[in-house]
C-alpha cells in the first residue's frame, strides 16, 4: 500500500458492491455516507475546536485488484473514537489511498470535528495534497478535487507521511476490508454492473471422471472435432506467461479472462 499508480475510477460514484464496517467508540445514529458513516456524534466534551487525528491506509491486491481502505481515528486525548474499514471493489492502490483520505474527512465533517491531523503511508498522495506533486492522473484528479473541497470546510487540516510499520492499525483495517469483500463476493471487474441477485441453484452436476495417467502416443485416442455451434472457449495462457489471481474458498481464480489448459502444474506465490 502506498505505491504510485494510476487510479481506477472517474467521478466519485462507485459502481461496485461496497462492504463497509465502522466500529465507533461512542454511540452513532444509523446512516451511511459516500466514503464513511453518517449520523451525528457530539465531540468529546463538545471540544469541536480541538484536533483529532487519523491514520489511514489503502491497498489493492493486484493493483488493480480487490481493494479497500482502513482508518483509525483518535480524539483529542488519544482515545480511539472510530475505526473505518471499507471494501471498494476492483481498484488501484492510489484509488484506495484517496478513498481512505476522503473517508476520514467525511467522518470529521459529519461528526462535528473541525480540526484533523491525518497520517498516511502513501507518499504520493501526501505530497499531492501538500502541493509538492502535481496530480497528472485523470482518474485521481476528481478524488483530489473532492478532498480539497472537504479540507476547505475544516478549520484546520494537517497531513504527513509515515512508513508502513508506523501505520499498522490502518493497514490491518484495510486488509480486513479486502478480506471481507472477497469473502462476500463483492468484487466486480471495471466496467461491469453490480452483481445481480443469485439465480436459483442448478441441479447437481454429474461427478467428474477420475484423472487418468498420460497415455502413450500410440495408445492415445483421436479427439473428435468440436461442433461448429459449440461456444468458443476463453484463450489459453501461454506456457511461460505469468498470471495473477486470487483465492476464494480454496479455489484459485485467474484474473484477466485467461484460461489454464488441463494437465499442467502451477506455482502460486502469495503477494
């Protein structure tokens, strides 16, 4: 998390299934916002002019890939007042980092906190918000502009960079969001609509035939030619190609629409 790359969305309205979790340390009214929970909370002791702090992080498994962000928000006395954790769908690292920033800003505005200090391990985003780097990505520009609009509504805002080992709680919450979203099937590819309601379960398929040893060339049976009406299968990946994918319920799902041929061995490296 915190690696520069281009974003994966134009505009601010996501078309992907979002799985959001917030664990406040105080009671909140029900509701939901764009990148964080809504509702009203009385700042501790009514001290709206005091500073709160937030550590945020975002990441994507594959970049782009299943993405999410997490944030730990602390009150003026250092006590944890909220944990934000949101699954974003199929996005990039930088999109997730900006989503974490927007989530923290939205939380501060909706709960009456007027001053926010934010820490992120994304050097790119921090220096863009500070004005030291330009925002050249057309996908990140709308997120940058929205962040600036929200910052302008606060009485005070500071942002600083920290290495990942000093941002462990936010990193944990971001990974929890990605795990939760992938378990719930909330990931769609770019350009696809939200997942439709599940169809009724089909009749059980017949048990697959047991694998047989490789036959000798002389003993191999001829393969019949497929019918012209049979649908064309997905392209088979080249033997030396490196593919990316993710696991769900112990099954490997290959990204990019590639198809592995039968009877080959694969090596899986965890990212």
